[in-house]
C-alpha cells in the first residue's frame, strides 16, 4: 500500500488514480499506463513541439535584434533600447537552448512524421 499525495489515504501500490479523491497519482504513472506505441508517439510529439518552439523563439529574438539595431534611430539609445536588446538576446538564448534540448534525444528525421 502507498499513500495518496492529495488526500493522504492508503491506496493500492499500482494505483494510477486515487479511489478516495479521484486525483491522478502522478504524470509518470499515467505515461507508464499507456501502450508502448502511444508512449513513443507522445514523446515524439512533445520533442517536435519543443523544437518548433525553439525555432520561433530564435526567430523572435533575431527579428527583435534586427529591428533594434537597424530600424530604430541610433540617437535614441536609452533604457528601453537596452531592455529590448536584453529581451531579444534572451529569446535567442532560450530558443537555442530549447532547440539543443530537443536534439539531445530526438532524431531530426522524426519532424516529418
């Protein structure tokens, strides 16, 4: 027997959902209860979304930097301009990290699936 983390009542060791409060015990338990084919597809889908999210963040950061450097007048350098550069670089860095994380355990050939 184990204890439900939501209502602190005893439940079956293999329980996915508490019979007392109806809450799921953990996301890992839900994932493990899926058939292997669905687990693989869920992981692929999640990693593909991470990759695309990273690409969008890098694109936003690149456009932001381009705008701040080339479009805004250089005479109006102030705190807002510096803040915009900081945000753009944050998007570039965050997007790059997200893309790298998606590549760590993801085959690029899976993008078309």
